[in-house]
């Protein structure tokens, strides 16, 4: 019934890895018409009272259909339609979370149903977790890889934080619905996948330079999902049933890789930190939000450009003397010592032009400029975005800390 899930569980056991991170998921169904299996799944679980979460758009494209399907079968089918903010955005912020939590208290459902794209899932995931309920994912667009992850990126007082909560108990990703989603959303999903080039590099970098935990299987699963998208970029661009199916399964597989290793390392590196930086800036400025995957794709292009430059500069800038300064010297020295390993990982990264071309093929913005990110914001984010996740040692962070220490050393040497 759930081919992807079974395959990954099997591979985990063969590699001696406990697949316990996937235990909460009963079913993952992808393909044409799979939504019709939803009532049977809920009945088998003994569910009678359901709260469905949508926004205005996702209610129209799928929510209404789900409601009509469930109402004759279940005693209680309630609906929370998430409200938009003044910019027309539905955000995973305090008002949205409270809206769902209040409806959970009012209707006392046994399960919550997320019918929508990434944000609807993040709100539902966190609200269900808070109430001690499980949730079912019904994605309406192949736009992000977060459907099957535990991390809920939420916005509290304008700051984006990611809270570990719960994964879905089931996923029904119906390509009849997903192929009808706007082209920009599929392009964004492709951008979120393309970002795995740099996230996978950063994960390996963190393990080499800072001893961060690494899981080969989770990296392999993420890499093969990424490769499958790149190999089928034409079908994804045309949003054929096959193309959207491939993209959807890749996004789900990437999410499962995160669940398997218990954190978002395989799928989120410097490109995600830069994208979060832009998002917070847009919130501060009261600007309408950009799609997550569109930001990740464009940020990946910039991170790749930086990393290619660092590869060309070689190990010398990381040498002991050059990096002599304060606290992070040890890590910079570690980059120097392990340069050969790091360089061979850097060699696997496509150059920024290739990444831009891939994004252009699916019709997405192919650079921060095309996305509307100002030069000033881009510069600031490339210098400071690593501060968003200080528990990760990305090459962006290493480079920024090294640059700061070298400036500091120069200043102290010259008595400034
Ligand atoms: Zn992402």
C-alpha cells in the first residue's frame, strides 16, 4: 500500500538503522484517485469526528470535495478555514495557530485533516501536536518537502522558529488535484528539491569540519530524490501527471529522510537559512510573502556561487595563521586539515549557471534578482543568515566567521 514507506523501512533495517522515526506513519498514497481511499482509512481507525483545516483557495480546489466525501460517512465533519492577513497571506503565526486550537477545543475532533499546501500543513501539524492529536496530510500542491516532516516552521512575534512536533499519520497525495495547482507552486517544489544540492553538501561539511552527526542512508535517499527530479525536469515543467507524481514522491522521500534521522539536516542547509532570513525581512517590512521553494531555489544558486568560489580559492585562506583569532579558530583549522575531503564534496556541486538553468526550465525565478530580492538584502543575508541556526556548521557560517576573525585579527594587529 505504501511503497515508498516500505522501501525505506527495509533499507533502514538492512543498514542497521532503527526506522522508528517513521513509526507514526501508517499510510502514504500517491497517484491518481488516491483521495478516494481517505474515508476507508479514517473508518478503519475508528474515527467519527474530524476537523478539516483549509484556506480559501485549498477549500475550493480540494477541501470542498473532501467535505462532500466525508460528510455522509462520519458523524462529525467540521471545517476551519484559515484567515488571511492584511496582505492576503495565510501565515503559520499566532493568530492562525490559535484559530485552529480554538476550533479543536470547540469540536473535540479525534483527528485533524490538513488540506492544503505547506503552510496549512505547518499550522495543522503544530496545532494537532499541541492538542495531542494526530493529523492526516492531503497536499494540494507539490510545493514543499515538509508534508512528511516533524519540523513545524512557525512565526512567533515576527521571528521564524522551527519546532519539532509530529509527522502525519497518513498522506493522500492525489495527482488529480496536484496537477491542477498553479505552475508557480510546482516550480517552487522543484526549487525546494534543488536546494538539496547545497543542503547535502553543508551536512557533509558539518560532519567533516565539526563532527556533526551524519547518516549515509538519509543522504542517499535525499540525493536520489533530487536526482530523479533533475532527470525528469521536462515532465515536471510540463506538469504532466507523471512529472507531478515524480516531484511529489521526491518531496515526500526528502521529508521521510528527515524523519528517519530525526532532524532536518539532509534537507536544510545554508540555502534554507538564507531563505528564512528573507522571509523574516519581508515580515518585518510588511511585504507579501514569496513562496518557500522559490526562495530556496534562488538562494541555492547564490550559495553554490559562493561555494564554487571557495573551492577555487583552495585551503590556504583556512590555514592556522590566517584564521588565528578567537573562538572558532579550531573549526576553521579543521576545514584546513580536512580540505581534500571538503574539496571532493564541493566538486559534486553543480555551478550556479546550471542551477539557474534548471530553475528556468520549470518556469521558476532563476536568481534572487528575478525573485525580487534587493541587492542589499542579498548581501546582508549572505553575511548573517547562518545566525538563524547556530546549531549547524554550514560552509556559509564557516566562511563568515573566518572573515570576521581575520578582520578582527587585522584590526588588533594594527592596534585599531
Ligand atoms: Zn524547504
